[in-house]
C-alpha cells in the first residue's frame, strides 16, 4: 500500500496529461530516451556514491538483458530488477521512470504513460538496458 501511495504522490508531482481520446502524447521513442537516461543517471549516481552497489546493478542488467534476448517485454520484471537494486524511481535528464505500483514513465513536462502497453514496454526495457550498459561500462 505504501508503494501505491508513493506512486500516486509522484504521479501528482509530475502530473498526468493525455491527448483527447485518452492516449498519452508520449511516444515509444520518447519512453526509450526517458528510460535510457534515467537508468544511466540513477545507476551512475549510485555507483559514484556507493561502488559496492555495482553487484546489484549488474544483476539488474542481466535480468533486463535476458528480457531483451527473449523479446519478453515484461515491465513487471523490469520493475523487479530495479527494485532489487534498491530503486523505486529512476531520474534522468528527460524524465523519470517509476518502478513501484503502477509502472510509469513521465517526461519533464509532466506527461505520463503506463508502460504495460507492449510498444512502450519494449522501448522502456531497451532504453533501460542501454542506460545500464553505459553506466556499467558494458558495450
């Protein structure tokens, strides 16, 4: 329940905006950028202050890489990988990736998108893997 309240509070902070007809105005490509920069920024920040966190981040990277290899666009597993590494929200230059309760991406203007849609899930997972690879020095 506490996680759901946190997500609701964060969603309230960043706002929720949709276009007429109820669809988000964030594109899958934007979700990729948000996820990539959020994963990179959050992981790099943690590594700078706590190098011992590398093992948890490596485990998250392996889980996410396995999702990509199997073309499994499961945002619950993406969220679990980041939660196990100690994250509830990942912050980046383009927005945030919320990985507790409702799994969302939000851009800097406050628009949000639920990542359970497969096109958004795929791009969130691909972007998160790219960001972790950069932060961990993988190619």
